[in-house]
């Protein structure tokens, strides 16, 4: 059997292969509520053979949404529709995962297809929060610096969100600490100018993430997987870098995290990122080897053989497919053909199996 289509076991969960659908915002919710678009979007990729479906960045609070159309899990009422989505994914033999997120200073934005600019409070936006009163873009509103009570609220929001995710039937949580959103803003010295116990040293800048993790673990079962997505580098001199990412990943492993989802960038708009096929795989490889933790590779992985080679070389343990899964929702079936391998198809689709 190919490496890509071989199973992966993490704690009590068996992933039927090494293909995961990366969280991708759909900007299609109202007041955080999921709808049939989310059910069909996520469910079709579960039908399509992927082992893990990670739901898009789901806000732990209203002010944590990137846009007013983001999914949320900050109300008890959100659970009902999320429950139907998670249930359908799990019924297809995939694992339903959810990414818990807070956008921090990158919140309160217009929809991408409407320009994506930050919204004022008069235009349907809200006051954003951050580790320091430093905006993402010069034209953005200055975020409110979180005080101690604000930080405690963020931690509590992640904890309650994790509890609701469990009630909804998700089998995996990913904490979003990447792409310039709130937790990443605390990690990087470029956005974190604090002089208290949450700023300055590496140990202080990672404190919020570790406290969120600890709070989540009080409600998330020990037998279910827990991932963290990080940006391995800011791609800017003087910012968060791969060496700090490795140190953090080792600490996360010792604190019960199962896999690091290795992305990069997103903290500052002027970063020069060398885009290209598999441009972030090297980060997954280094973290896997130097921190001794399972890693997921993501970033312009579009070809089946490319994904197979990453796993065969030991550069990562899981392949996260994003935009390619929008083009090919049944990527796993395509992979089986390319690799001359066999995977289980839905009974309803057997007539199309070659």
C-alpha cells in the first residue's frame, strides 16, 4: 500500500489514510450559524475519501471572527447544525475535526470578494483586540490591547468552545495559532510589544497558547487528538522564526499536543514569501525531526505523487490539502488511481470505480 493511503493512528482515532482537508473559511455564516452550504462543502469531501475533515476557523467569540460571515461556536444554539455536520462526516468514515480560532487584530473585515478591508463599527464591524495596540495594516483601526481580564476571557472562550465542539460530535480539535491571528500575534515580537508576563521573552510570548491549551484539555478527552496549527516563520527578519517554532513544538508535545500543522506567514502584510510547490514542507520536516512530534504538511501540495513523496521521505506524517480539494473534492479516489492502490468507495458510487 502507498504511504499516502495507509492508515494513521493517533490516540483512539484511526485515520483511514494520510489525506486531510485543511480548514478553509467559506464566509457563508450568519451570526456564526452554520448552514447547508457548510454541510455540503465539508460532507462532500468526507464522501470523497479524505481521512480528516477540519472545519474552517470557527470563532470562539463574536469579536474573534475574521468577518461577520465566519462560523462561530460562541453560542449554545450553534451546536445543533454543527452536530448534523459532524455526524454526517463521521458516518462517511472520515474524522470530523474543528479549528478553534480568534482573529485578534485581523478581525472585523469585509468579505474577501467585497475587498476584505477592515470594517468600522459604523459599517457593521467591531472593536478588535490584540496583545498590543498595533494595527495589522496602517489604514486599519488600532486594536484594543488586552488587559488581564480580556486575556482570561479569551482563555475561557476557548475552553467553552472546546466543550461545545465535543457536544457537537467532533473527534479532533485544532487550535489556530497561525496566520497572524490572535495567538500568533502573542507569539511574535513584531506584534507583541507587551512588558508584562505575556510579552518580551519567548517564555512569556508563548504563555497564552499554553494557558489556552491547558484550559481546553480540562474539557477535551485525553483519548481524542489535539492539533495546533502554527506559522513556522513570519518570513520577516526579527520576527517569529523556525527555531522558536521548533522550541514551541517540543513544549506542545510535552504538554499533550499530538500533531503540529505547519504553515507560515500571515502576521505582517509586507512579508516576502517564496511561494512555490511544497514551499512549507521543509518546516514540517524540521519540526518533525527536531521536536520529535507528528507534523502535517500544507501549502501548494497539488499532485498525488508529490504528497506520496513527502510522506515516503519522512518529511511529514499527514498531508493537508486545501485549494486542490476545492478543485478535486474526491482527491483520495484520484490518488488511488494514480498510485495503483485501492480504497473503499461509498456504495452509492461503486458503479464509477475503475
